[in-house]
C-alpha cells in the first residue's frame, strides 16, 4: 500500500473530528511529498533541527506539529512557523515560547504534556504542576501562547487494560482542567493521545488527535544516525 493509501485507510477508520498527525520523523522529504501529493498536510516531527530543515525544504502550506520534548534553547528555531507544540512540560518552556512567538508577531498554540505512563523516562506534568502554571501571574500575562489542551504517551506495554486506563486518566485530567480553568474557552478542546500501536484504544478513550508514524511511513531506521 502507498503512503497516501495508508493515510486514507487510517482516516476512514477514525471519527471525522479526530485529527491525524502523520509523524514523519527520520523519514526523507520524498516520503513526506508522497503524502503531500496525496493531499495530506499535517505532519509531526520530534527534533527541532530536523523540523526546521524540512520546513525550509518543503512546501510552505504544510502544517507542522512539534510532538517531541522541546528544549528551551531550541524554541527560537521553530517559532516562526510551527503550528502546534504538543509537549509543553514547564512554565519555563511556555515563557520561552511566548517570548519567541512575540518576536515573530504570532500566537503559538500549545498542549500541556502529562505524565500518564508507568515509566519515569517519559516527560510530563501532573495535575498540580499544571494548575500551578495556569495560576501563575506569568502565564496570566502571556499574550502570545494559547493552550489548546493536553497530550500524553501511554506505557509501552501489551497490557491493553493498562493503556486504556492511562488514556482514561488523561481524559480526566483534560476534563478537570477544562472545568477549572478553561470552561469559557472553546479552543481548549484537544486531547493528543494515541500512536501506531494504540490509537484505536486512544480514540475509544476520547482522543481528538492521534500521532501516527510507523503505520503510515513504515518502521524507522536509526542504525546510521
Ligand atoms: C514517534 C512518535 C510518535 C509516533 O510513533 P509510531 O509508533 O511510529 O506511530 C507519536 N508521538 C510521539 C511523541 C513520538 O515521538
């Protein structure tokens, strides 16, 4: 099956209002252009340098999502063009995004990343960290970031019940934040959860945005990196 056919097949299997982010990290421009020529526009990358290079080399109507962990000192490279930053996990990072967005005269959309997995290698906030950020005077004064929702990654395991309960936990976190802080904000509506191995479960648990790489583009090869 071609790349556009795979995208089509996933799109057919998910609700219309769930956004599919085609995760193109490590893949060459040609693979992205195959998807692009098939009509697809939303791509996710997890390294600022690779994202910036692909942005400069590829058509300008691509909607780029930064899905990976982002270091503060790298924000400036992606601030001119990035559409959505999925993994905001500190006030410090949010401040820098706001600062760079202001420099570029834009508002940058973000998601707060939560730690939902049973692994300490994965980044993310808990509910009280998030409340602290949102309640801070610094955040209240930020004019150039907009928080659209939450993001999380489930544990890498075969245990479907565990994955399901982690996704369900993220959905509860979303609902809590929505009612406590964003009830008046229609734009706070995204729950980014689900990857190639678990997006079907994620959608059952309320995902509005799935990030799918290897099912679309094939397995990644890190051997010569
Ligand atoms: C790589 C990556 C994905 C996609 O993973 P696949 O298993 O290839 O679908 C999704 N989310 C994040 C944050 C990633 O880094």
